[in-house]
C-alpha cells in the first residue's frame, strides 16, 4: 500500500467537517479539545509520511545504498520465493511504483543509506543480477536523524503483513534503549501505540531458539504467545517439558518440509506446547543404586521421556554417584548439543 493510500485511509476514517454538530446544553458543554482516539493518533503518526509524499524522486542502483540497521526487517531473510509477487510487479511496471526513502551518507562507503523500502531494494537488486540490469530503484532523499528514520520506517512497516512479530520485537527492543533511554512509555507515546502492545512485542524476543524452532516460520510466532510461554519457561520442570515437546514438533516440521506436506500451524504448535505442560500421563519410577546395591535416589520418566532425578543424602563419593548415574543417562539416549 502506498503512502498516499495510507494517508487517504486515515483521512477517510476522520470525522467529516461538513456534518452538522448537535447543539450542546450550556450546562453540559465541555472543553472543545478533542479526546485522543485511534483516528487522531493514526493521523498524527502519518504526519511524517504525508510530509514526504510530494518530494521529487531520484533514480539510483541498489548497489549505491547500504541498508540502515534500524529497520525492523531482516534483510538476510528475504529471498526470491518470499518476494516473487513484488519482483513480478516491479518487472511489469519497469521499477518500483512506491518510492523508497534514502538519506545521504557523506562519510559512508556508499552515497546513500536505505531507510524504508527494504523489500523493493532486494527485489530490484535481484533483478539487476538476473538479466535486468537497467531497472533502477526510485527513491526520495530525506534529511533524517536516526530517531526520525526509525519512526518513519515503523509507520511503513506497521502496514505490512509480511514482517514477523519477532522482527518487530527485536527492532523495538533495540530502539527503546538507543532512542528512548530504555523507557518504553516514552517510546510508545512517540510511536502512537499502547505500552502494553509495545511490551508484548519486546517480550517476544525472550523466547529461546529451541521454542522458535518448533514453528514452521517466524511469521507463525505471534506476540501474544509470549504471555503464555515466558512464565512457563521460568519453571525448570515446565521448561524441560516445553523443550522436549518443541524438539518433537521441530522434527515433524522438518519431515513435512522434506515431503512438501502442510506445516503445523502456529495455533496448533502452541496448543501442543501447552498440552505438554498439563499432560500428566503414566510416570515410570525406578531406584538409583550403586553396583553394590546401595540405593541413594529415584529416577522418574514421564510420557515425554523427560527424566527427573531425586538424590538422597548419602556417604557415597562423587565418583560413585556419577558411575551409578551413567547407565541411566546412556539408556535414556540423551543427545548432546540440543538447541537452547
């Protein structure tokens, strides 16, 4: 969606000035100052986008632009499959219809730095390298400091459905310290979003890689999932169950990808992870003893094959205890180097 479309959408949702206003009783008349609402916040957030719409454009090559690190989108995750429709659109139009935003870098290795338009930059760079070297990147040059560049990029990215909550969360987490002194409320006010929404995005970055790997794509990991998963991760027993379940799901996802089968969707992954926590099932118990028969603990194994060891105080040496535990661990086939 173009900036003109974004602004038009916001303006269209604003109250019409032509509609007659109902008469107010003097006794009930209140201040004429409008209360903050979604439309007002949205219009204010689009202010900077509106300011640059009429700026003249230039043509340049993607190779002339470095990518600004403050943008939420992970450039390394872009590929031909993900951008196929955009590549086809640019090829049909002869260039990008919606200009990107760049700023000059007088002391940089390249003359420009890309602030918004990462997907368009990647798509045209790909076309330049694949039989279409004459296609240029259309851009607008803006004089922006880092904080203004961040807000402008956020306005554009917020309208995109193909950027993951995880990417947004990582971007917001870096920005809150870099631009707003670590104060989330200050950042939320500048971005015109709620503090709770901002907190959910940032909390998502605390999800460990072993859980992320259970999802077919980072796009499936929604910000709201952090509220359910993070408290469970603080409990060692629950964390072990989550890890075992995530490992199993990740294996299934890999198998499905290799066979071109439908992946397990995000909601189903979450349901299975949470079920692994609550499922009790049958627990197997056995005593832990030395070769001489001296018992000093108990081992439990649940349906997820998670082992729980309970050791009782004893006079046994550390070497003797470790030697008794070795066959239990080997029999459980615990693998080293698991995702954390």
